[in-house]
């Protein structure tokens, strides 16, 4: 239906996806990273953007609970290497 494919409907689906990612990020405490993700809002935003974009580019899989725990250590290492 054209309503399901409208820009407005897509916007709401994207907002639902972002909320799902944010809920998981609120529970992010990977071992060995200290308070890195709980105290650094810019890093949390980066991780949220990565997970959201990956989900949009892979609609067959989209976002699944726990993906944040897999992605966080990689972002931590990338950020640490760039210092």
C-alpha cells in the first residue's frame, strides 16, 4: 500500500529502530572499557549511528538485541588506535 511506503511511515519505522538501539545502548557495559561508553555521549552517538546505518543497509537482518555488545569493543579499539 502507498501509505505503508510513504515517507511519513518510513520516518516512524526509523524512529522505532532508533529507540530499540537506544534501549540497548542504555544497558551497555562491556568488560575492559571502564566508563568509556557510559560517560562519553559522543561515542554513544557514534555507536548508535553505526548500528542504525548497518540496520538500514541490511534490512533482512536489521537490528537485533545484543548487536551493540558486538560493535562496542570494535569502536573502542578504533577510537583508542586513533589517539
